[in-house]
């Protein structure tokens, strides 16, 4: 298992919040920096850590590091 870091931006679609774009990051600090930098341009942004099994490609539920604005819950990435 290895930890991957991602930043997900959220936009408003039909009066609800939906994920729009996923950006990979090298570290948790990098994910937090990216999230803070792009937050003013989106309805919401969240940085996540995801445990991934490199052999099977299966991912655990993402763990929220920090969110900005309006976000939705992610079940799997």
C-alpha cells in the first residue's frame, strides 16, 4: 500500500456541488498548497490522502486533509 495525494476542485452544477477536476500532488504539504492556491477560483476545493494497493489498483476511501468552500463527500477516487 502506498499513499497518494490529490486535490479535487468542486463546482456548482444544477444547484448542487459536484467534483470537477482532480490534481495529483507529491506530498501532503504539496496538496495543501495547491488546494489553497486554487480555492478562490472554485466553489470548493479539498485535499485528500488515498491509500492505494499498487498491485491491484484498489483504493481505500479518501481521507480528507483540508477543505475550502463548498465540497461534497467522496466515496472512492
